[in-house]
């Protein structure tokens, strides 16, 4: 089995990609580390005492970009949208329960 290492060209490109997503590391539980000749490693989901739950090695800058873009997109676009959908569902549910509660009280008083 031959070992495959990152090329110097890909190392430079991966470094640019990793640096471009520096803000993402502050927003999420993700970081990218330079692993020397083995490439770059995306580390995710850190817990004290356990370390990182997920690690993925990259030797290709386009693959690293796609992975970091996916994480950014989920964090910045999908999660807020899903939260808004969930909140509107909860709001509608609360309004319905409030309305049914009030109408139940009104019908009780009207019968009395």
C-alpha cells in the first residue's frame, strides 16, 4: 500500500480555504487543522474530556471547500429557516389553544 500525501500546491490552496472560513470556527464547533504531510483535518463536535467526535482529512482544496461550505450553509441558512418554521408552528398552536380556551369559556358562560 502506497501512502499518499498532500502536494505543496494543494497545501497552499487548502490553507487559503481554511483561512477563508476562519469566522466559521468562531460560530460553530468546527475547526480545521494543518496535519502536515497528511493534509488538513476538519474537526467537529468537541466535548471536554472526549475531544472531537468527528474528524475528516482532506488533501484536495475543493473537497475541503465543499465540506466547509456545507457546514456554513447549514449553520447560517438552514438552521435559522428551520427555527422560524418551528416558531411559526408553535405560535399557530398557541393561538389555536388560546382561542379554543376562550371560546370554551364563552360558551360555558353563555349557557349559564
